[in-house]
C-alpha cells in the first residue's frame, strides 16, 4: 500500500480510534478534531480512499477501513474486533471489522477467534465491565453456566447461558443492580449461540 503523509496518518488513526470506541466519525467531527476546514478533510479522505486505506458505505457516517488495509492489520495486530455486544440489553452487533486487538500474550489463540466490545454492566460480578473486550471462540456447543455470546435475531448479548429443552436462559451477573434472568424460546426469537467467551481484555 502507498505510504501516508503525517497528516494522512493522523487522520487515519483518528478514524480507527472512533471506529473502535464510538462509531465512524462524520467529516465535520474530523474537521473539528484537527481544526481543519471541511474541504481540507474531504481532500484528506479522498487521498486515504485512493491509497486503499478507507472505503465508504455512503451517508453521513459511512467511513470504514478497507478490506485491503484490514488484511494488512490482521497480519500484524491480532484478532479482529467485529462489532459490539451488550451486557445489559442486546444491541446490534454489526459484522464489519472495526479494528484489531492482540491478546496473544494472555490468551490461547484460535484461528477463527474474534473480539466484541461490551456495552453495559450486567456481567460485572464475572469481572466483565462496560467498555471491556471479550475474546470469543465460535462454537454452538455451550456448556450450561458458561459465559457466551448469543444472537437474538440481529442483536447480540453476552450472558451465562443455560440451554433447556424448550428454552434458553440468559443469566446476568450483577446482584447489586437486581438484573433478572431472561428466558428465550425458539418461537419468540431467532436464537443462535455464537460462541464461548474465553477471555476479557481491559484497556487501562
């Protein structure tokens, strides 16, 4: 890939940070962050797209990292962050890679592992806090009581899972907040067990 100027690199780094933390920034937000005019930001983004680092889905917040750049990151930066997962209530877990984390020093690596960012505090008694990242090993073979990621239609959540004959219990872990177990039947939702949580990563 073509090298970047210092200003282009800083812009790309800011976009990567926003994709990990808050979602894609608008051109106005990029302009405000760097104290630039919007036409200057438009030019910067044009260079980043031309050089193969960015792409766009269209719309006000359509910026995404290109697949070529994501593949390059994967070779050096570890496991992909593919969306967000709620530890309180389900939220949409978009299947676009937002960046990479490299937990290779603290967890066993899996070829197909991925990472989701936790939103909410219903799993704090298990040491999973709001803003943490959970490493997920894809599998539908979840043991009762295991912490796992479950997809309900297009929404993902992380809970302790208990699979019964006719329903699945999604049990939170926050006694202080009085969070209650949720029971889901096959008729109520399109339920899919996505994977087992194998580690939790906290950025300090």
